[in-house]
C-alpha cells in the first residue's frame, strides 16, 4: 500500500495491483506471481571487512 501526502485535505491510498493477460489491471488476487526479470532471479552481495587489533 502506498500513501501520498494529502492534497486539499484528501488522503490518497493506492493498493497493489497486478496485470492480467489481457492487459487489465486489478487488485492482487494471487499470493504468488511468477516474474522472470533480471532482478527477480539473481542478486549479489558485496562485503567489506575491517579487522582491528591484530
């Protein structure tokens, strides 16, 4: 859920949506969505280690 600051004293809330095969956007109905983008299938972690007193 997203919230934006109120304009003219009217709050704005936006719930998560999903896109159907025919292109229509609806509120999320599936608990799992299969996505195949680069960011979904791999990640990397970089660590920097300092050792003091040795």
